[in-house]
C-alpha cells in the first residue's frame, strides 16, 4: 500500500466546507521557499499586499548556519458575496460533476479559522508540538508549533522542519464585520501570519515522524520548550532516527533569549529493521514516569521493534514482535495500559499486543478487519475500549475491543462502519477530548469530521427543495463536515491545546482550520 509518494507536485492548496476551490499557482522566492498565500484571489498579484519572504541568509543565527528563516505572510481569504451564495443554493457533494464554466468556491462562513502553507517540498508526515502557552486556548490569533519531515525529489535535500506558526487570524465573513463580543476585540488583529522555522538535515525521505508524548502539561510562563523533546523519524533507508528538537523549538518560542546550541545530529538510531523501510511509529510513556518513554516501529517486512528510552540512553530489543504476515502500517499505544499496543497491517488485520508476553505474539485481534489493507488506526483517548481503523478500500470502522477474542476467533462486528470515502483512508484520529468525534482523511482529497453521537431526527430535518432528500440520502448523519481543496492528503491531526483546530498535510501543502461544528 503506497501511502507515501516521492514525486511531489507543485500545486498549492485551496479549500472549502463542502467543495474544493479552484487551484492556484505556487509562489516561490529565489531560494524555492514556500509561503502562506491567498489562494482565493482571482489572479495573483505580486504587490505590496502579498506575503514577503525574508531571506534566511540575511537573518542567520549567531552560529551562522543556514536552513532556518522567517516568513511574513498575508493570506486573508476572499469571502463569497451574498449574490454568489444565493446563485448556488444547493450544496455541492464531493464527487459531483461540474458543468462547463463552473468552479467551486469556499464558503468562508463555515470556517472560523482557515489558513494554508505551501513548503518547498511536500511534508507528508508531521506532528504537533506542545508548548506552555496554555491548554484549551480559544482566542485569536492562533499560534502553534509543528515538526514535519520532507519527501524531496533530491534525496540529499531532505530535512526535519521545526515550525512555529503565529498570527493566524480569525476568518472574516465580510471586511466590515465586527465581532459582537468586546472580549474578542484583540482577536481582530491586522498583523500578517508569521512562520519561523529551524531545519535539521535528514538522510533519506521521511516516511513518518512522531513527537514523544509529554507525560504532563508544561507549566505556564514565558514561552519555553521542554528540556528535551524527542522526535522519531522512519526513513526510506530503513533507519529510525531519534532527535532532540527542544533547542530548535526554544529558539522559535523565545528568539531573544540565549539558546542552547542547535545540534543537528540524531541522539540515537535504530538499525534493527535493516534496509526495510516502514511507516509505523508510536511513542508511549510508562505510567508515573517523566524521564522514560517507549518507541514502537513497524516495517514493511511485518516486524515490530521496541526501543526503550531511559534518562540518558536508548535500548532496542533485538527480538521483534511477529504475528503479522505483511507490512505493518500503523501502531498505537493503549491510553490506559502502558504495556499494551495495537497494530494494523496490509494483511487486513488489526491486532492487540502486550509487551510482557514473552513469545512476542499478539494476544487478540481481528484477522479480516477490512476487505483490503488496513492503513491506519486510532485508539480513543477517553473511551479506551474504542479503536477506529481505516482501510485501503475507503472504509472506516469503529471497534469495541471488548468484543475482540483470540486471533483465530470469528471476526466481531464493528460498532460503526462508514463507506463515505471513495479512495484509501490515509489518516484517522480521535478528538483529544470529545470521545464520540474523530477526523479522517482519504486519497479522494477529503478531510472528514465525524460525531458518532449524532442520530437523525425526522422531526428536526430542515425543509428541503424538491429532490434534495433523494440527493442527500447517502450522506451519513454522523458526517459533520467535509474539508476539500488539498491534493493527495496524507495526515490529519487535532491540535491538543486548541479545541476544534485541525491541521492536515498533502502533496500541495498544509492546511490549518476550524469548522463551525467545532467553533
């Protein structure tokens, strides 16, 4: 199952609630660096209002190293006019045909927040880095930190990028709109969004990147990073590298303070997979510890290895976990039992393991969880017996782990099953605090947001135009929102500290958005 492509495209992203907007051109400076841009303008004009890329060579750190920089950007989207919305009252459904001359435009009234960024090379895997700026942040402008890995056409040019996005303003439905809430008066800042970043060279394309789960929230105060912040990458070379990105993150959060040297060498490399590349990585923490962690890595030859991190060293067990018969596609630690993890595979199975089992075999599972490869899984953080999976056939299933039996037992029935996507599911993730909600992405260029608690009520159905009920009959009631406009979407994550904010990455860049159902 080819979840990662090493031949990136140069198209930039655009998006809307129920339909993709027309694409526009990627704008690059002389160095080839991507930037935030306004993809809703009819024509791109390189004028004073356009985003300015600040050459990193002119703003080097004190160590004189390149690969880092700052960008000042302007991507305020163009809202739809009332006449345009009235002219097309029937909502577009993904996959629907357009008549000659028709184009799709985003309905900005459905997005409290919406921005995009187009990098030089696609980053087809990323993770969100936690900071100490507070939990449950709801104000504007929004700021967040990410780490991503590239898939460059020049394999010697790949890197890990630690990014800081700041000044991501609230979407305005109209230029003259004013927020009725006086407390939000500061949210209407006119400053452009700013992206700063630090780059770390990486050997080979980054198939998957995951940041260590911090065992407890960071104490609030001046912007700061943890003393250590480990990030693992699975390279196309078969190596799993572990880096400490805390110095890079600290230099972005507090650029005026004295920072530690920005080391660009891995702390540790897992060689156990040989030359077998992989896509499965997962960090876990033993309960009650803050200095140790466990890292699982699964490769295309069906092997899963466990690396343990101590206060000052790493150890990889030479004995792999072996029950799958094909490529291991994803791994997830249990949110409640520190020795238990789940896996999925191209052998169509979902399995659950306990690292205390000496023979390194799975203990329970579903042999035929999907009709094709099982690409991704996500363990519910709040209701810890629920596991979601996404398959190569485009299906999404939600499992009750209490129904799992031995690996040779008949397959249980999923508690929920959806076949909305028309191409392979590439990512799935439960909401960090709402146990009935999850996000998914597919190769059909959709990010979908779901709520299992929603049930259709005939008495509360809105009035519909003639024929509308027939047209919408196949839309699941649990489907809350469809975000489109990106090409070949690979990963989607909820921001753990900003409720309702979703970040997605694709061949043509990153999107960060919040939709009305989660406003």
